[in-house]
């Protein structure tokens, strides 16, 4: 695509990067067919190509964001399905991240929108605050219907409806510690305990620590790590996101210097996509660029790391059928497609692949709160495809998808690592049926 930026504009490294991306788009439109918002809304401006044009026009003309741009960029899920489809290698993720930061700097949102976004940015990344808000949400749930009837309050209704009925107690695994390998030590990793995940389902980190230590890996929960920054990054709150990234880089580099790390293991693929991008996000910060690139190089989804270990025979053959839901951040963001399925099959699960697996479930960070209507349509479509497989349960590798799918289906939905932990000697995850469990032959 031809672009028309002045030399002065290109002196800004963010604009220079976006110009490079824009030039690589040949506007063929292949990406429209796999874009969930285009498939749902049928409007070219809600397709990747349409958004690319809007961003180009805004940046080339040095214009502040306007309502049209904001409407269509806000509707983008950042699912990155378009990047998987694009034959020209257009890095849509970096382009839309730049557009979101530009919107945040140049556009004044309506009051309620500003308040909701501030509330999300001030609570979700902080486990203690999030736990307290979820408890409060329990009292507010009765008002969800009322809030849904008022346009500006729909996100509040979505927040209340998504909040779990009971909040699990905080887990000891989230505290800084070194968990020693229980068998002969063959590796040392740090895990990201995360923010929302550690509150909504602390069992995921517990399963990860159990599985890895049983497999001979020392697991460190470093002091000072926190939210990966993805939630605020996707809201265009660049400085807050970069501060989270720097704090994590410091925490993990201290562990690298102390005892060395083979990997930084991540159990939420949304966080994994962002941490693998720290090298890019902090490339202009001379104090952090090199360290951040090193951290990105060490980051691995838990399935990537476990697949590299020599696994024993499973202790239990579950004999259950599992519909595997590949989170967008897993399949499009990190291009991890076959490993989780291979591990589940190797652990004795029968795999079912839902139709339209490339389409987002509508979770997408805070999307299910900020865009509840589109999100609900995508969730219902996803749930129908999952339930059509007739599987006993659903497995996925991202807490956002787990919450989203659970809000529309009564099938048990479990993190992949919890199923692997069970098959290799850990406890059965809550809610998983027992009927067809067979102990492995001695
Ligand atoms: S598929 Fe790629 S090159 Fe074609 S319009 Fe979409 S982003 Fe541009
Ligand atoms: S990231 Fe997803 S929603 Fe956004 S333009 Fe690409 S395919 Fe569409």
C-alpha cells in the first residue's frame, strides 16, 4: 500500500514502524473472511482491511482520533486471526497497538466510558483489588438487569454478570517462593502467577507447580512480578503497561542472575503473547531493551515447556473426550497450535475439534465488558460449535476464554495444565466427570 508520510512524521519511531506495516498491506482483503467482527457485523470498517485504512488516514494526516475511528478500533478484539490469514505478513498487532495508544492520547471518551476504563485499569491488574471487587460484585449482581437497560452502563452489567458467584481463597502458590523439584532436578523455571488468573482460578498455578516439580523442574515464583501489562496495553494505556513490563523484566532478570532460568513459564496465553512482545514494546528504552528481549526469548507457554520434557507414562488414563478450544492468543498470537492437542492425546484424552476454531470466543481481555453485545454473539457461536462436538469437557489455555465460555455453557471447562497434572499423578480437577476414569494398567 502506498503511504504518504513526511520525513518529520517518520522521525517518530512509532510512526516509522506503522508506516512499514502499512506498506506491507496489499489490500487483498483475504483477512476479512476470518475476522470475527467482519463475520458478525458485515461492515468493511469492522474488518482488518477497513481498520488499516482508518489508521492510515488518521496517522498520515496527523489527526486526533475521531468517533468513527474509535468505534471501529474499539470493536477489534485484537484476536490476530487476520495475522494468521494475511499472505503478506502484515503485523496488524503492532499497528493496532499504536492506534490504541494514539486514541488514548488524542480522544476524549464519554464520561461513563472513561470511568469504566479507569475502574478496569485500577482493579483487574491487581489481585487484591480484583478479589475485593469480585466480592462486591456479588452484592451488585441483582442490579445487572437495571444497568443493562441504560446504554452507558452496559459494561457495568457485563462486569457483574461475568463475576463468579464465589471467589476462591488466595493460594499460597501466588506468594514468592522456590518450589523444589521432587524428582532428580532437570530444569529451573520461573512462573508468572499473573493477576486475574490467580484470583479467578488459583488451581491453575497450583497444578502447574505440582506437574513441573513432579517432572523434576524447580519452579520459582519471583518476588516483584505482577500483571504482564496486556490488559492495560490493549486499552492503549501505554505507560501503565510498560511499567508492568519493566517490573516483570526486573523480577525475572534477578532470577536469571541468581540461579539461571531455562524458561519463564506462562499459563495464560494472553499474557504469553504480550511477554513474548516485551522486546518490541521496550525497544526504545535503552535501560531495558536488551533485558526485555532476553525475557521475551525465555517466555514459553506451559505446553511448549512441558512438550520439551521427557514425559513418563500417564498415571491415570482418563478416557474422556475433550473439546480443545485454542485461544486466539495461543493460535494466532503465539502460533501454538498442535502442542496442547498432542499433550492431551498423549495423556489419554480423546480430542474433539470444534468447527470454526479460528474464531474468537469474544473474551479478549476486557472486550467482554466493554463490547458486551458483540462478545455475547461470538460466545454463543463458540459455545454452539463446542457443544456440537458432544465432548465431555472443554480444555483451553487462557483464563479469559475459560470465564467467557463458562458464562454460556454448562460443560466443565478446565485449563489444559490441570488435565495434564491429573493424568500424570495429580488430583482430578473440580467438575470433571469421573465416569470413564480407568486406572492405568500396572
Ligand atoms: S490479508 Fe494482509 S495484505 Fe491482504 S488486506 Fe488483509 S492485512 Fe492487507
Ligand atoms: S485482530 Fe481480530 S477482530 Fe481485529 S481486525 Fe484482526 S481479525 Fe478482526
